């Protein structure tokens, strides 16, 4: 059997301090996982259950890359995120065993066409156009758990052209990483190479052509993205 078309190259992310790479299978994202961000988006963090959406694997972007300002938007936003990488798969994973399934952690940016996302939300439609577009998931090299442990606290910060726009602590996550993994595994068979973007703090805002956006997570380094001209 042959393929009608040449198979696409497997999307991947770098490993810190190594020439190895992690093949990306799926990118799960959790919505409104910091209370202050939930409130700035007009939602109540004390009542809303967790919900997830996905980005395509080939939305990943290397640290330091220049990406075009995306089409069909006039409100292109940054979102600083901690990224967890699944290394051991499973279904119905108990919360107290969830961290055993994590290979490592990194720094990411959940880029968003906010106007398209909000329009879809108002119409009760999926967020794909607002969240799952090309180049929407810059992710820096991943640090193995053996080197960094399991971060449950520490500063997360984002700057645009050197000006701080987002600043919080990982301890402020509404749903912890073990809870996210356990909940996701009730609906999906998690497998190695699945990535989880764990939510963004308050302070989301617009990017413009020519901007440089830097996300930093304490102990994990930075993820830098340069915004080029409009696509």
C-alpha cells in the first residue's frame, strides 16, 4: 500500500539541552484556568467547570521564530502558558497517579484571534478559527521532569517589547495539572506526545506587526515570538 500524497513531516518540539525532539500528537488547551482571567473574559471561575479545546499539532512554532500577523483578524492576542507533555499514555487516570504520566514541562504562548473567538462564542460555535490557526502555538524547548520536577508554583510572566503585560503565579491555577490530566483521560486515551497548555493569567491583549513577545516561567526559561507583517 502506498500513500496518495507524501505524508506530512511529524510536528515536533525541542528538548532543552539535547538534540532530541518530542513528536507532537495533539495540543490540548484548557480555557479560563486563572480566576482573574476568567473574570476579564466575563465568566465566573467559582461556578464554571473546566473545559478544553484543541490546536492542531502543526500549529507549533519554534522558540525565537518570526511569524506573520495572521489573516482575518484585527485583534490578535498573546496568552502566556505553562505546557505539560505527556510521556506515558492512559485512560481514566487517577488524579494521584497523573503526574507519573508527565515527561516534562515547557513555556508556551496560546496565540488567539480574539475577535474570531468571541464571535464564535457569541454564536455558540466552536473556537477553531480563533484558536487553531497556523502558527498559533509557539513552544520553547521542553525540560524533562528529571531535571525540573513538577512545577506547582513559580512566576509566569509575559512582556511585549519589554513591557510586562501578564504576571501571576502557577499556584493560582484553578485546575491543577493532575486534575487536568485526570479529567482529560476520562474523555480521551492520552498518549505520548500529547501536550497540555494549562491556561493563561489575566492581562491578555493585542499584538501588532513588529512586536516581540516573551513568555517566561520560573525555572523553565522563556519562549520568544516575533510578529512579522500581515500574512
